[in-house]
C-alpha cells in the first residue's frame, strides 16, 4: 500500500471504524459501471463534515489522492481511484428534507435520486431529472456529472434544479455556494462550476434542489417505423410541431430486436407491423404529461395526428399500467444488448437536429467497417444518443476494432457540431477524446481553474485531463445491482 503510513495517521485522527482497508471494501470502491478497477489504499466513510475536512486536510499535507464516490453507477470511470489513495464514500449520507411551500428539497449527497422524487411526491411535487439509474444513483453523483434523464426532453437536466451547494474545497475549507433562495447574484457562480466537475473541484456535502408541481396525468404513445432513419426523421418532424413531450425516446431496430428476444414477445405484432425482411421496427416512445385533462387530450390529439402522418403503426394509452407495457422495450433494451457481445462501449454523444441522420448512418458505417453490432437508443428530443459498440473483450482483434470504431464516432460527432458526452462526463473513458472537443486554450483555462482550487492535485488526480488508454486495462467481471433488471 503506497499510502499505508498516511492511512494509519488518518485512522488515528478520525477513528479506525471510518477508515476501511480490507480487500473487499477496497475492491468494491475501485470501479464504477465502466468496470475499470484501480485499487485504493482505503475507503473513508466520514461520520460528518469534520471527518471530511480532516481527511482533505491530511490528504493535502501528505499528498494523498482522494476520490469522492456516490453509488458508483457512473459510466465514465470518474469514481475510480485512478492513482490510488483514499476513496471518500458518501453514499450513506442520505437525509432528505422537503419544504413544500417553497418547493425545495435540502438533501445530503448520498440521497438516492429516486428517493428524492418519492419524498417530493408526498407533497404533490416532483424532482424531474430521472436518469435510468434513478433507483441506484446518488444526488452527489448526479450533480457531479450533471446527469440527464428520460424527462430531460421537457424538464432539462440536473443543473436546472440545483439552487445551492455546500461542501469543501479540495484543500479542506468549508464553502457555501448560494442559499435556499430563488435568486442569488452575489459573486462568481461557483455552484455551476461544481456541477459537472466530476469530483475534481470540491466535495459536495449538501444540495438545495428546486422541485416542481407533480403532473398527475400522462399520455403515452409508442410508434413503429420501417427503419431507423424514418424514425429519426419523424422525431424531427414532431419537434417542429413544438409539442413538448416529457419523453421522446428513440430505439433503433437492433435495440428493439434485442428487447424482443429477451422478453419473448414482439413489440408490434405482425398484424400491426411487418417488414419484408422480418426485422422489428425502429420505434419512438413519446409521453405527454400535464395537469388539465382537456389540455392533455388536445395535445394527445396533435400527437396522434403526427403518428398517423409519420408512423407505420402506433399504440397509445392514458392508463399507467398499460403505459408500462409500452415502456417495456425501452426499459429492457440496454441489458438485452449483451446478446450481441460480452462487453459494450456505451457512449452518450449529442448532436444537433441536423446531425440525427448522419449520426445513425455513422453507426451503420462503424458496423460495416468493424463487423461489430452498434445498437443505438437515445433521447431524441435533445439529440443525446447512446450508441453502443458490442464486442468480445477476450478477443484482442475485436477490441482493436471497437477502439477504431469509437474513434470514428467521436470524430463524426465533433464534425457534426455535437458533444462527445451529454450526461456521463469525461472521466477516464472519454479522456482520449477531450482534445477532439476542446482547443488547447480551452483545456488550459479548465486546468488553471483546477490548479487554483486544488494546488496539490488531491482530488481525483488523472481524471478528465490525463489521457487514459482503457485498452491497457481489463474491466473486472462483476454483477452490479442494476445488471439484474
Ligand atoms: C443502468 C444505468 C443507467 C444510467 N442512466 C443514466 C441516465 O439516464 N442519465 C445519466 O445522466 N446517467 C445515467 N447513468 C450513469 C450514472 O447513473 C450517473 O452518472 C449518476 O449521476 C452517477 O451517480 P453515482 O451516485 O453512481 O455517482 P458515482 O458513479 O459514484 O460518481 C460519479 C462522479 O461523481 C463524483 N461524485 C460523487 N459524489 C460526489 C460528491 N458528493 N461530491 C463531489 N463529487 C461527487 C465522483 O467523484 C465521480 O466523478 C446510468 C448508469 C447506469 C448503470
């Protein structure tokens, strides 16, 4: 253990129970959903803010790397302790308190996103950002990655709901960015700098979140299209109507194929939709929500007109239990893809509307040039698509082709005026592509901020800016809680 002496010192200062050095604890904190494992020297479970401050102060004095961790569901390897040292685990800090009159929630960083929404629901309110991992991920992780979600189509992402943050600078001083007030114009907006900074600029220990009234009504429509391009063209046609669905999800035909094989039934039976080659349709899942039955019915009528004009078939419902059936393929397609390879590169690129068709064509070109399957689904209202490259991690030749494919995609995304990541962040997995997206002056400005706040390079060293070649590391084979669903 490179930091054994410093770890003993920390245990003496904050208590041995708070500092775990056993192999199981260290292994469990060594990777996230990307499964690239880097062993820490210890996992620190602070009892309170004093322990956080003490940990950071000692880390600075002794130059020990510290990586903050929520639930470890991140997909970019950002919670992996790349340079060892201490993992600061905050998932057990789970308090949530709702001020219903002010429509705000004050939460600790380990509060699960789904629990925050459930607490808001008890007051007729909602916390709209809903990553698919909502049952597992923490609000600290959401803020640090600026997480998106399925309802981002209408409601935006995590950043849009963070009113104020509290926590510690990398050097261990307590700071408060904003308060539980609706307007705040004092000083630099450091709150927004922390959001999406992937645990590199500070440790979040409290967040004040904006809540919205909870819409009680939903109208869900699943539409089938003969191919991927027709579905994406229809999505752009729908957006042009300025009808604002809360959800607009795209699944390409291959994603639907995977979901159908896993679930054992066809999303659209042959009587409703059939293609000459027998393949399933590409689909769009649209969901409207609202408070007024009349207004929702009027919007549903507009959605139906769009479906009649654009889709080969569609099904719709206002009944929540039936809506779940329409959601089934979307909820299951991600895990179902493992039929196509034992590993996947799960990208979360963003392109402007004009880039939808070129992007899906690029996915097909990657399939043609690499021979690897590229199932794609995504958030069609904001251009945030999850293109996956499926491969066999045990076959070096397939790894080489997957690596070439991912490079091809990232270059295309930047060429289309898009973003190499829309919600997962850079972490380690996208670090090789950071310089495709940003100029040297842009990177220098970001690194200058990081150096100013973290002069000793304590927090998450190596993350984001150092190029990590993931192909030199073998992901660990583990089953994580979300893999079972
Ligand atoms: C099945 C599945 C579905 C997913 N769907 C989505 C989706 O729809 N949208 C989406 O955006 N993401 C999605 N994700 C990715 C992931 O859930 C999110 O990135 C989530 O925000 C990570 O939260 P976490 O608690 O697991 O954070 P971790 O993975 O533990 O950490 C993520 C980052 O946050 C930092 N961090 C954590 N807590 C703090 C803190 N208190 N202070 C400072 N930094 C901190 C870490 O250092 C790290 O950089 C999905 C993941 C899975 C496995």
